C-alpha cells in the first residue's frame, strides 16, 4: 500500500487522479467489510492451488468465507450475524470458521494452524471481537475478521468458562476443548484429529471454533418516592388535605429502591411553605428493621435533611413529621399586622400567620436523594381564612327635604321666551297693584 501511495504521488496529475480512484476502489472493501487482508478468492469448483484460508466466496454453508467470524444467540438456530444487539440476561455464541482452501488433490497440509481472539474487557455501548487465523505455510500467513456486539446501554462481555471448543468431522459436534490462551497473543493450536496445528486442504477437514459470552450491564440505580399529608394522628394519607386554621397535620415521605444496585446515604429533605410551622421533635423514620419507627433529628426541614441509611434492591423507608397551620384567621388585618413582629419560628422567619384572606393552598415539597440522583414530590394543605373588617363610626347626615321635580321639563325656543316675558310682566303688574291697593285701603 505504501508503494502504491508513493507511485500515485510521483505520477502526473491526471494519472494521479485516475490512480487515486483505483486505489479507493481497492481500499473500500477493507473498510466496508470486517475481513482482511485483501487476497485472491476462489470457488468450490476452482479451489486454491496453494495453502490459503477462508478465501472461497461461494461456500454453501457460510457464503463468503472471508466473513468468517459471526455471532448468534446461544441455544438458537438463528443466522450468524456480524452485528448483534445484546439483551440483558441472554448468552451469545461467537464462531470462527476454519478452512484450508487448497484442492484436495494436492495433499497440502497447513502447519502451525493457530486461532486467536481479541475479546475486550472494556465497558462500552459497542464492543468489537476480532478473530485471527494463521498458518506458518499459508498465503497470506494470517487472515482476520471481526463481529460487533452493541447496545443502547454500557455493558461488557464475560466469557463463559469451559465453553471454548473446536468441532469438525473428527471431533464431532461435541468438539474438543481449547485452551483459553486463544484470548492471548499465543493463541491456541488447532488440528484435524488432534490439536497438533496440522489441517489438510478440502471441506472434509474444515471446522468451527466457538465460545460463549454473556453481556454484563451496570446495575441500574432507580428508586421511587412520594409525599402525602394527613390530619394529625389519622394516618389517612392524601395528596391534598383541607385543614382548619391552627390545625396540626402530619406529613409522610416514602422511598423504595426499585433498581438493581444498593443505594447508600438515602437522605430525606422537606421544604415547608409560608403558613406552616414545623413542630420540634416530631420527626420519626422507619424501615424493615424498625417498622414502628424511630426518633430522628429535626434537620428534615432545615435544608440538611435526615440520612436514613443504605437500602438493597426492593427495600423501602419512610418518615413522618408534624407541622402546624397558621391560626390567625380570626383577627383583623390591622390586628394581625400589629402582632406579626412578636411571633416567629426558631429561625426568625414568619411561618404561622402568613395566610391571605380567602382560600390558601400551602404547597409542601419533599426531596429524596441517593447516589442515583434525586426525586421531588409535593403535598398540599388548603385552608380558608376569614378576615374580619374593623367597624367604622358613621356620622349621620342632616335630612334635607327633597325637592319636587316639575311636572314638565322647561321648554326652550323663541315662542317660549316671549311667553315667559309676558308672564313676568303680568306678575310684576299684579304685585304693583297689590301694594297700591294696600296703601289706599282697597278691599278685595
């Protein structure tokens, strides 16, 4: 390949372009297929005239022999695959086909036939298993192929002890056991009737190397939790409880390990809303060892939380504590404000008299934390606050006789104005006449 590249570089530009395309055609099969190296191929009707392995392209059993490493689920007759998606709990068989392609009439025996496998111990979502088959007098000396295990989760492959064997017409379907040196650079010698490294040419002397592996997945860390509330002492747990002002309630936090791994330092924390005050000394927690519960610190609501220990898969724990709902619903807003500064919890924060008038929903949040992460849940207390408004002294307003509205609304316009003038004149004349008559003593 290095000589080909050097030749392309030294050729004229146009020639280089053509040769580059040719080189690409030559190189692509190596990338496209798992096998190598590139070598002459043969058919059943035209076998090789020399010792070479796995180079027949129309083998009736496996097809193209260059693709000689495959995988299938153990215990099945499924087709062999180059790429296997593994499933938790299942086992898989890896197979290597071994065939000296020399024509039987030539009586050519391969010497020092050795099989090797590279079985990675890494953890990944994709693991490639490489197989190598060599003989000291073969051309090429070594051929190789690979197959890939894959999953959407990280896993590693564990070899099943005692599963490694070589089967052919001499050893039968049960096969003969091979040494685990096959997984090292030394490899394992093969043979036809004994493991002496000698395999004659022809289908009659072909065989299969097989072994079993199991995918191992990292243990899943998973848990559930919930938060509920009840009237004090009732143990009737609900997600929303309608409390009375000043009532004491119980809160419950529940946890269960539903994963595959032990979870350590399981910690419960709780955040109380304004309008609810923690009652000191009320926290207990329990599990299978202490089903009746045991006393815990008051740290559950101060941000530190309480550590309830370690739990194997399937184990669970719980914690209960009490808190008081605000009791200031009977006082007026003005009265409440005047007393707010005199009432606070131990931390100095107002907790018990921060309700609003009317309906209040007090949301309490709990969090459970483990090495596998954290989960939160809430429980609600609803409370209705009645606000009493202070009475205001009302000063009576003097009664004023109502004015009688005219029977008819005043009219406007020229005609009406003239009539008004005449009417006014008549009124003035009448008044003048009345005054004169009084002076003259005229009796009406």
